[in-house]
C-alpha cells in the first residue's frame, strides 16, 4: 500500500475545493457528467466532473480504468479472478473488467504489484 499521504487530488465539490487523498479513494464511478467517488471510510462524494476529466487529473499509476464507467485504485484490490475477469475491492464491491481493458489492466496490476514488492 502507498503510505504517501501527501498525494491528494483537489476536486471542486459543492463549490469548495476539497482535498481527497488518493489512498482514500477505493474507486470512481462515472455517471454522465458526474462522478461518484467511493472512499475507504464508506462515504460517497458526488463531483460535477466527468470520470474522464478526473482520471486525466489524477494521472497516477495507482488507478486503472477497468470499464467505461469505473476507475479503481489498485491499492484497494482485494482479489482478482482472472477466469471471471472480476475484481473485488476492499469495500466488498465487485466489478467486471471490460474485455477491451483486460490486457492493459492485467499489465498495470502486475507492474504495480511488482513495484510494491520492491519497496
């Protein structure tokens, strides 16, 4: 797990600039022009920005877009069933990895886990 708590994303929420630590984000869910940010403490934050905009802003190797509507934090993966192409997150939510995203996802996860082992 990443212990660098100074890394955070500043997102405009309710006309305020709120700092959310990357490590607190379990996953992001896109819903048209809004994104729902699911946090490790169980809270959800609604942001009036698209998922694409937020993922472009984050630009971190810790996040991976697994589906048109979902971007997950690799630090919060509990399990990945390759045969089912299903990811289980630390908060218990499960997601299917889109066929078009599978190869990139598996490479990014492998690279991420290998880099974590070396630190």
